[in-house]
C-alpha cells in the first residue's frame, strides 16, 4: 500500500513538472510591450504581437516544449524561426505565411532579447 502511494506521488510530481515547462511563455501582452520595441519595429501593433504569441504556441508547441523567449539571443532566434516555420509547414501540413513567420519572430524577440525594462 505504501509503495502504491509513493508511486502515485512520484507520478503526480512528474506530470506537474511537464506542465510547468509549457508555462514558461509569458502571458498578459500589452501595448507597453509593443511600445518598448517600437524602435526595432516601427509598424508593430498589439494585434501582431498577440498573433505571434498565438502562432508560436500553436505551431511551435505542437512538436516540442516551448522555449522561454528570453532563453535565446536575437541572432539565435533569427536562425531558429525561419527553418522551423518551413519544418512546421512540411511536417504539420500547415501554411504559415511570411507574415506569420514575421509575427512569430517579432513575438519571441519582443518577449525575449528585446524585453528591456
């Protein structure tokens, strides 16, 4: 009986740790996020930032755990996003456009390397 309880506790711990990996992506996007990066993206809007977040979660999270955008540098994200969009389009049969790719890239840069407080 004791072994079953310990096994159940261990299983709950494992499941909880898996759930927290997906939760590393920041939520609560605001106009302040957009304004903070206007010097990088003069034509940026809150709706594009929200679209980028949505596309990032839906497409990137479909194949692997999502990275916290601050986990990578600008150069690294610029090297990751384009080939991953191509891979997602091929593997998942999606049709992410150039505008979708830009929205994803701007999202991770805004919430990551460009997230200057």
